[in-house]
């Protein structure tokens, strides 16, 4: 920016600020008269004092806990898929990955007659970070002609290697890199608590972004830009090795089954996934209850992926009643179901209860928090912030009463790591499920053949964190 331009624009800025300040003094400001009216309408009574005393001295969840519901609650489910062990994502946003592996773990345990088994989330985490770094740099190059304050550029810069992801992130990584048992590449301090590692890599990539944008704007050769990008990715790879360890290209898996028979075999990660699991993940379909948009349509979320060469996330939008019917049928056939929801609301952690009336804030404070699902999405009151797995259901007179959930928060939270989700909570806070295509009626499958409606990357469904 030239000195002349700065001199020209500065007085305008001063005028704008002054005008705003004058406006604020006369319109919409809080003044002593308004405070006085607040006090008069408060009409402070003995009841108000009791509420204040209770609320200022007690955790609000304990104060509003629905004890009657807690007493009625039980952990009995009419259909329950047999699973072993609870995983723990620790202080990371890897729920989508843990949930993906959790629908596969029972298959491996059954196939190899194992008492327990867990995949290496750290192995896939390593490549997720590397791929996200590469995608970020490619996006920066592609948008170098836009200003830094462009909405899309700002979205990229927000969190280049965020932990969060979607089902399509998981499938893309598995298809490209395979999978390995946990003992082959175990957790590290930074895979279990990723904030500091992410902070360093994010800031390094933002520094790289400035360099790459300048190269593009200075009309550097494409080959030179790509060479520079490769050097930048080399640094990221080195940092990932330092923080997460070195991912194996080949390994020997030695295990002991329930009969105490010992087996040993050499694999590549791709070979291990093919032999141990073998699910064709491309045959799975994402189904959303996205109340902001028309149902019975096919959508694609722009720039919602973690690997450059993979497609953006796509999904079929269906009403929640249909989604519940599809989920119930799958569970009745002993098929666990990956899903994502908003876990910011109405979850009692000691007993593992998800219920819309487990906490009664509205009665205590005499307020109305009613919003439709559409309005909760529009106002960002509702966002898909956690991925989990359905492993059971309690059906009474043909209707679901509650759903059994396998979480990835360890055994200290919930009922030894599992949760009971009441059916009305499903209605309000479950946002997506994933099912094999052949589980869907033909008329729903046919929606995948239509041209998808493209949604922007700032849509509230853009990322599971």
C-alpha cells in the first residue's frame, strides 16, 4: 500500500468511526435509564433469591438434573450387537476416525477369534495431517489471485490441519494407506493431545501460504511453485515423524487368539486392511437430516475433503423418520451404524444418558429455548461435532425407545463408555448416518444418479470436530 493511498483513506476511516460512535450513543445503547427498567421488571422476590443462591453455588447440570427420569432409566436393550472394549480419542478431534474403526473392530475379532483388537488411529492420523497440509497448500496456490480477506481464503487459513473430519475423510485414507493394528504404531503424547502439534504445523503452513501466494502473484513458473511446495511438505512430514512417529511401510503382525494359538504374518498396511477387514468402503453412503435444505435430494459439500485427488463429501438428504427406520433395520440385522450428532446438548455423563429432558434449564430460569432443527442449524446452535456408532436398540411395541451408542471417550465417561440415547434426542440432535448402498430402497439409491446440489464450505454441516 502506497503512502499516498494511506493518506487518502485515513480520514475516511476516522469519519466512519466517529459516525458509528455518535450513532451508538443515541440508538441501541445500554444507559442508566434502561438498567433502571431492568431492575423494575426483575421484581426481585424470595423465589428469585432462592434461585440465585442455588445457581451461584451449584453446578447447573446437577441443579437441573431430572431425577425422576434418572430413576426410570435402565440399560436394557432388546437388540444389542456384541462388541468388546471401548476406545479413547483422548484430547483430540479424531472421533470420526475412531467411529470408523469401531464398526470394523468386531469383524477383525470374529475373523481371527480375538478377545480384543484395536486399530492404530495414530497411523491414519499421521497421513490425515500430511494430506490436509498438501490440500491446504494446493488450495492456497489455486486462490492466490484472491485477497487475503476473501471468505474462501479465510476458511482455508482458519485451521489448515484440523483434527476434525467426515466419513469420506476416513474412507479416503483407508483406500490410499490401508490400516495397521495399534501395536504396530501406538499412540504418542501428541497423538493423544494434538493441540500443540497442530499449533506449530498450522502456523508453519500459514507462513508457507504467504510465500506461495507471492510466488504465484510474481508469476513464478508452475514447476518452481510445485518444487517449493514439496520442500514445505517435507518439513511437515519431518514434524509429523517427530510428533507421531514413523509410519510403517511393512510390518509383522503377531497375535494370540482365544485358543492361545499364536500366529505371525507379514503385511503392508494395504494388505492388512484387505485381508483383515475387506469392506468396500466406496459402497457406503452418507445420509443427512439437513433441515436447512429440501429432503429427498442429492448434495455435495464444496471443498469438504482431506485428500487433493478425492471427491468432496456427498450425501442424500432424508427426513429424520426415514433415517431412524433405516438405522433400526440395520441394527436388527446386526450391522453397527456410524453416525454424527451434536453432543453439546442434554448429555448426562455419569450415567451415559442422552435425553432432551434430562436437564430442565427452562423451568429453573423461566425461559423458552425452543427452536426448530432448521433454526438451530441456521443459528449454529446445532452443528455436527462428534462421530459415534450405534450398536443396539430398545424396541417396545415396534417403536424405538432408546438407542445404544458406543463412544470413543474411554470408560470413565458414560456407562463404562457406552450411552443410552433416547428416541427424542435422536430426532433433535442426530444429523447423519452412514450405510451400505444396498441397505437403501431403490428410489433412494436413484438419487445418487442425479446432479448434486453444491453447498458452500461454510455450511454448518461442513466438518465434524
